[in-house]
């Protein structure tokens, strides 16, 4: 049942320097990740809650923008297409994009919603609470039209596209159908990080990367052993008419079903898991770069697994660098 493909690590190492030749388009929900770090020494006299003494705060690229941040950290180039509000956080987001020299012409301002922001309060390396500021739901037709126009103007400059769905409203029927039409004349790999609610949007993806729970929800198959894992992957691959399905399984590593090959399981390489925030973004960024420079599905997935092993060992929305990858692959 288990299929051991020997992956040539020399090929993987030689691919890393070529990441800088790749330009990747990321489409999806832009989020600002706001981390508040502090310590707890007492319980509040006002209510049975911890008092967090704030030491520092970080504002980081989150959601689909964290995929972009990961592409950049891995040496690749990329641009993002999504929406922000006309607010302080929207301005902050544009600054963060400029910090990584990323074009901002695909970022569309929305009048009827704020920039999505997730604030996590972390004390003693534990998340105490998270609060979200967001408006989700369908976007105005005019906003979708502007995103489609950006795709028309720019699709030819990309070697791969990542669809990063956080269920905030950007990934909608009209946008994905427009992308599907463009890919008929520009057949670049499309890698999708799906949300179970609308898997039918992602028909024809090159590679789809649900986590274990998403794979169960999307396939209707409970994953309890190798047989059910294969059944869930096969059903997703068939339903979505995708070339490959990569199920990310936390401690259990990853499982790839590609073409008509047997299931390829990749054991996890993480030494210590501190924080899984954003690990899926790292995986999909690495996969897109791997496919863009011509690696096979299995080779790209193997590098992505190494990258995930690096970021879960860091606290917060983290990224992996080519140097770190070379080190763990050695």
C-alpha cells in the first residue's frame, strides 16, 4: 500500500536557487495577522480572566498574504490579488507589501468592508484569545470585475497561481471561472488551498492541498487508516478533476496522490512543534515554486514537507528560507 518513491535530494537542492526565477500569482483573502505578546502573572480582580502585561506587538502579512510572504522568504517573486478596506490596516498592509518589494496593483480597495485582521494574544507561548475584525460574504460585482481585469493584464507574467481560500469572500464563482478561462490560453499550474464549503470552485486544479479535516469534510470519508486515506484522496481527485491531491496531516506528515501512481506518504520532519499557524501557507508557497521550476508533484511535495517542518518549530506566522531548507535536507 505504501509507496516509497526515492526522491533525489540533489534535484531538490539544485531547484532551490532557481526559485528566484519564478513569479507566482496568489489570489485569495488578504489578512493582517496582529500578534500581541506578553506575560500573565495574575488573574484580574474584575473577572476570572488572566491579565496580560503586553511586551510587544507585531503586524504581519496573513492569510493569502502570508503565502506571498513565504514565496518571498523562499527567494521567489510574487504578486497578490485580493481586497482590503479603506482603513489604517489597509494602508499598513500596502506598507508590508512594499517592504517585500511586492507589486500592489492587484490589491483592490473595498468601501463596504474593513481590512480583515486577526489579533492573537500570546502569553508564555500560549494563545490566550483571538479576536477577528472582518466582514465576509459576497463582494460587489465592480470589485470582482477589477480583480478579473488585473488577471487579464498580468496572467502572462506568472509561472504558477496559488488560490488561497480563507472563506472571506474573495474566492467566488465569477473569479474562479474567469481564472479557469485564462488558464486555457495560459496553462500554468494552479495550486489550491481549499475551504470545504465550495470545493466545486476548484475543478481542474493542478494540485489541491486540504488538511486531514478538510479532506474528510470534502470527501465525506472519515480518515482512520491507509485505506480510508487513499479513498478520500481518490474521491477528491476525481470530484475535482485535479492532477494531484496532497493531504497535509500534521504529525502524520503528508500523503500525495498524483496521476495514476500509488499513494506516496511523506513522514513529517518537524523536530518540535511550537505553532502550526500558517504552516499550510508555507506548504502551498513551496509547492507552487517547485512546480513553477519544473519539479514533479512528489519532488515539490517533499520540499514543501521540509519547509513545513521548519515553520512549525517557530512561534507566530513564520517562513522558511532557502538556507534553512538546505540545512534540513542535508
